[in-house]
């Protein structure tokens, strides 16, 4: 039952475009204890079908800017190769600590970034471009 709930909550977060791994990996490590490498591998497998479904929905709603996405995808593939090699070379305990530092840094960044309430303005200007 716990795996079902973890998957459901992570899927909802992923569908929103927030990144379900921020929920899935810590939840797996805390409640199921599979080891950090296994939790991150499960997250990658989880990501594929949830991302495909979310992408289809976002494309249908005309919320994907392919000109912006293409360079990010290309550089992201290179980053994925480097990151997976790095993760494989680290011990599980070290990987867990670095993942925690990453989540903490992203949380602090989100709390203190300027202009975080400007998304409404961006959404309006975007909707004028794409009815």
C-alpha cells in the first residue's frame, strides 16, 4: 500500500511539472529503504511513462515551447550521461548526502528567489500568443 501511495503522490507532482523525483526518492529511501542507487534507478524508470503522459497533456494544451526545449534536451542528454557516471562511481551514502544537499539548495533557492509571483503575468502573455 505504501508503494501505491508513494507512486500516486509522485505521479501527481510529476504531472504538474514539478519533478516527482523530489518526492519519490526520499519517500522510497525513508519508507522502503531500497538503497540510494536503487531508489534513483526506480525514479528514472518511473519518470518515463509519467513524463510521456504529462507531455501529451501539455502539448494538447499548447504549453510546450519547442524552440526553448530543444537546446535544453540536447544539453540535458549530455548532463544525464555525466551525471549517471558520477552517481555510479559514488558510494550510496555519499550519493544520498549529495542528493539531500541538492534538494536543500533548491528549496532555499525557491524560498528566496525574486519575482516568484510573476507567473500569472507570464501565463497571460503566453495565452495571448497561443489562443
